[in-house]
C-alpha cells in the first residue's frame, strides 16, 4: 500500500518480491522497540549485536536486521522469525532456494536494504562527514584514475565525492560477495556529479556493461549506492512506513 513520497522515495508496505527494490529505513523510529526487534532475530544475530560496545549501536544493529527480516518475509510470504539464513562461500548471507538476492547496510540512524529477483545486488550507505585524510586513503586504496579525479576536484567538493566513490565500490564488492579479498583498485567507478557508472573491471569475468550502479540519497546527511550485476537494471526506491515496527509480531 503506497502512502506518500519522501524526497523521491515511495513510502510503502513491503510486499511480494519482483524486480529490484531499494528500501530505506529510519532507525531512529525504532527507539524503544529493541526488545520487539530482537524477538524476530536468530540467536546468532543477537550474539552479533551483543558484540557492540555501545547500547545505541546494539539497538541499531537489531533494528536494521529486524527490518531486513520483515522485508524478506513479506517478499516470500513468510514470518520474519522463521527465515533461516545460510552463508555463501565468502560469508555473505542468503536464503536457500528463495531465488532472491538481498543485501543490508546501515550507518548512523539509517539503513538500506537491496532486494532483487533478477541479479546479484549490493548496497552501501554512509553518513556524510568531514574526510580530512580522504585523498590519502584514495591514493592508497582506490584505483589511480579515481584518486587523480578526486584530487582534481575543488577541496569543498572532495568529501562528498570521496564518500560517493567509497559507497559505489563497496556496493560492487558486496554484490560480488568477495568481502575483504577483493582489492578496491581492481576496478574504477565514476565520480559525481555525473551518473554512477562502473568504468573498468579487471581480473574477472564481469565487464562494466554487465553492471548497473545507482547513486542514492536515502536520508538527510547520508549518501549511498546500489550495484546490480545486470546491465540497465531499473530500481524502485521505497521507504518503510513509520508503522513497520508494529508488523513484527
């Protein structure tokens, strides 16, 4: 059920899966709902949450994973607590036999969930913040052409551009499921203000034309990206309504 729109994101109840959808979740709305969110998680997820030192980080982990379970459960016509995740070769979670690719990212009080019935998907999200060592990190971590393009920008534009590149690269790595084993200088992505694009991919079977990147701005003060292992893949942008926490039971 579509309710309204928030800055380009359609506020809607999650439903049956089809195509590719990116969901944004305001975790600040989950304050005071940690017990309810924890109730739909597995013992392993609760143990992972407990490893966070700060209570607010524990609560945000729990809320983001509860939202993921709700979205997946509605996509598969199942119960959130009944979902059983399996780990892929690199540890990326999946749902055996579901025919559904998904990925979760959270930063600060915002989370992103990518869902696709068409191809592998990765999402990444970061809170925008000053990056005084951004050029140093880019030169040691990014591809040379990305670092050079970043250095050519006016100083006032570099922090946002750095975070855009970072999230685009992380989304690709997460879609592939390579984790830390994939060097970030093996491929290049575009910098804003141009459209998000995979420019080069070396040492693997994928070509840039096999990928679609989307630039995302899922909430105030945040920046993100979605990577889909399929050329010219459209996406739907959706936001969980404020009432999503009441749907966990």
